[in-house]
């Protein structure tokens, strides 16, 4: 593959105008284009096909950009532009009277796109379809997507929920996404309207990805109607899977972009398959079962930021716009990653100060704009995260596999442990990214161990950041992108192709098999995959499903007469059902803000007794409460309370403990002085159990 003899810079950025101005009647063209945009939007809306509009917009952005020579390399910056525009536009959508209505957003979006095309003189121009490495990139992403989707295929609502029911973060993400659709914009701009749906501390959580999902869902539904909570959750699961797949795609694309023309097709086959396997079989799926939707989007955006700071786009203004969109998007989605992204973009500005000086006004405006907007979400959330102790707080997270990460860092570190690597501008920036990400981990380690004596939640989060940065840095190593051979006069300079098709296939299979067999947790973790399986293998085999907990949720949602009160699930000797199932019932009842502050205790050592349940009910006596249980003692306790304290507005749903299916039924209030009737034992097979031994174990 011919390349330049001495690649001192990956590209030569130009300050030349990106397009000539339209010479004749631009105003007429603009009016016609805007009119057609609104006609298309209205036609799609009334045909209940508004879902086509985001894809029309994507096609338009791809056709107007000029960075990237293939469809895949144009698609990534187009997605960046659109996502950044959605995050920024959400501030407008949140305050104008139409909210996230697809007609308003679609019409304005397409009109602005047409205005950009007319005013800049750019005409639609599609890039080449792609190369073999583009096909490999699409193939890796598709295989990863199919592996994530397969456990959900053919499952009913209970089965789908069973795979995610203990992902407590995901329940909160769903409630935030659902709330955004309800109020038509960012929840931190509608704080007073969400007392029931969303807890106060979640209203200012970084929510760029939630708004993007909610906006797309409105296009999919061709309207702003909420629909049932179950249909909303079904859609949300698809979007959640897409966030994981996006992270994998972004990392794979970033490796290829950093490597540039020095990366042969067959090297990419080996490297790409290994990286996809690392993310799916290892810590990526460990994050997925925990419900880290925002982090997936943030890490994907961070990977793209690393790629285009290492090997910038040729056109200076497009490069500056992309970096601006990326920094703002990271801030709106998951601003824990913002310090690293911001520092590395500043380093890029310093390294390219000569080119930027020629466009100083454009650069200054973009810098001020980016800085101001990147502060919006951190400042909105300042009330809840300004305490320094927030960095030491715990949370549900699975420790990163240290053995795999150490091996990855050894490979990357060894590749950068020579002066030649640091003389190359692309490799130098990739190396700086790795050093900066590792430094962030070290600082967090020192801080947490000094303050609390151990590492916790956010330390693991920074390890996730380090994994992604180290993976994309592979693209800057000679292992992946070897240096060209010395030039010979009269002959083209070529990159050595040491990897043949056969050896690439063999190496790919070996990497995938090796990672799949060794990506199991290497330290204590809750819900560890059984039989020392890797995270990905265990998830694919449905080893993480919790059918009992999911059945408790669906049975409660089916049995409760209305969403008019706080629900307390109180199943005997099952703290997980009491905690996680209550959380999901609250989220699906769209009253998480009202109900979750009254949540049950967490952990097997905190199984709540009837006496403790009574204390919790009396503590929140001002709200109507519904108790759902299969425990006769709990039933008797609640029934006694209902008789003695009728002002409590208590309801109770009870299912016989000898049943192997939940048959929750409302229980009438006992008359004063009446004793509760004994609970009958339902024999096999009338109890719905698969065998006599199953009865009374529920």
C-alpha cells in the first residue's frame, strides 16, 4: 500500500474555503429547500412514518461533509455532528412550546441543514462505498450486536426484563428517559414537573443520551404520546443495546482511523477481532449487565475524540467543529470523561497553533462556545456532586479484569517505549492519550486509598476509560500500523505486510478463543459468571437471567389496580425481589420520584422483618402504600395495621406461598376483632409447580 516516505503528519490541514458561495439566487434556493423540508416532515408525520426523518437528516449530513473518503469514515463524523446538535438543541427543545414533537424538531432540523447547504454552496456529494476494512468494521460490529441481542430474541416481557432486572442503574436510566419524553426536554429545566416520576437527585444527571433516545422514540412513534410503560421499556432495551454496540463500533473505527493507510486489511482483521472480543467477552458485558448506558455513549465519543486528535481531518474548520461537538457531547452525556477529553483537545490546540492562528477568529468563537456549553450540565448537577466525598462513594459495579488490562497496557507500553514512536505525530498523540488516562487512574487510586483506605466505584470507572484509550492507542503502534520501509529511488514506498490472509484468520480465531476463555472476573464480584465463564459467554448463555425477580415485577404490574400509590414488595427471605423488583415496579409505574425514597433496604444482611416493615410504613404514613407479599406473617402484620390504623390508606396484594406462580390478589380489610384465616397449602399439581418438591419453596 503506497504511502509517503516520511509521514511527519497524518494530514495537512488546510485553511482554504470549504466551498464556493452560491452565485445566483441563494434566497430562492433557500426558500424552496425549506418549503420542501417542511412538506417532507408533514407528509412523513401524517403517514405515521416520521421515523424516516432522522435517517434523511443523517443522509443529508453525510452528503454535505467532506471529511473521510469512504462511507464509514463519513458516517462517524456525521453521527458526531448530529449528536452534538441534539445535545445543544435540547436546550431549545426544552423551552419552546413544542417540546420533542417530531414535526417541530424534524422541520427545523431539515431547514437548518438546507440553510447550511445553500449558504455554504455545498451540494450533496456521497463518498465511496467503502473498502475491505470497512466491511470488516461493519462485520465486527454486526457480530457483536447479534451476540448482545440473541439472549433477548424470542423472550416475552418477563424474559427480557429477567436479563436486566438487577441492573439498578438501568431502571433509573429508564425513568430518566421516560421523564424526558413526558416533559419534552431536559429534566433539569423542568424540575418542578417531575416530583412523582423522578427522584430529585436524578433531574440534573447528565442526560444527552437519554434525550437523544427520547427524541428518536418520538420519531418512531410519530408523536409525543407516552404509550404504556411496558412499550416504553421495550423500546428502551433496544436503545440500550445500541449504546453498547456504538461503543464497540467507535473503538474499532478509532483504531483504524489512527492507524491510517499504514494498517493493512489483514492486520485489521486480526486486531479488530481481538478488540471486539475484549469488549464483548470481557469488561464491556460486565458493564452491560450493570446498566451503564450513558457511559457506553461517553466512552464511544471519547474514542472518536482520541482518533481525530491523533489524526485530524484535512479541513481545519471541520476539525474544529468536530472537536467542539465531541467535547460538548461528552459533557452532556457523561462528564466524568470530560477532564481527559478537554485536556487532550487543549493539547491538540497547542500542537496545531500555527494553523489555528490563521483562523484565529473562528477558533476563538468555537473555543468560547464549547467552553460555555460544556459547563451547562456540570453546573446543573453541581448541587448533587460538588461534595468531594462523591468521588469516594460506592455503587454497583464489577471490578475490571486486572490481568487482561495489564496485558493490554504491557503491549501498548512496549510499543511506545522507543524514541521513534514519539517522533511520529500520530503515535505521539496516541501515546499522550494513554499516559494521561493512566495518570487519571493513578491519581484516583492515591486519593481514594488516602481518604477511605480502598478503591471504589469511580476508580473502576476510570479503569473503563483507560481500557478504551489503550485499545484505540493500539492503532498508533507499529504492531498494528508498521512504519514504512526505507525509500528506494525510483520505487514506491510500501508498508510491510507481514500478516498474510491465512495467518490473519488463524490469529483472529486464536485471539477470540483466548479472550473468550480468559475474560472471566479475576477478583470477587457480585453475580460472578458461573463455572468461571467469561462475561460475554455467560450472558450469551443466559446465565444472568433472574426470572423469579422479573416475574415478581410483571405479576405486580398486572395485579395492581392503579398507579395510585407507593408499592412495597415484601417477599419472604428474598431481599433481591424486595429491592430490585420494587425499583422496577416504581420505574414502570412512573412514580419513582415519589416511591423510591421509601425504598427497602439493600443486601442479604438487611432482609426486612415484618416489624421493620411496619416501622417503614408508619414513617411514610402520609402517602398511600400498597404491600405486595407472599409471606403470611407480613400479610397478618399489614392486615392488623389496616384494622387499627384505617387512616394509613394501606392496600395489600397476597399470593399463596405454596404456588409456583405469582397469583397476587387484593385482600379485604378485616373487621375489628376478626382473626386472619389460615393460609391453605395448595397441593401439587394444582399449585403450578413442575414437581412436588418445588412446592412451598418460592
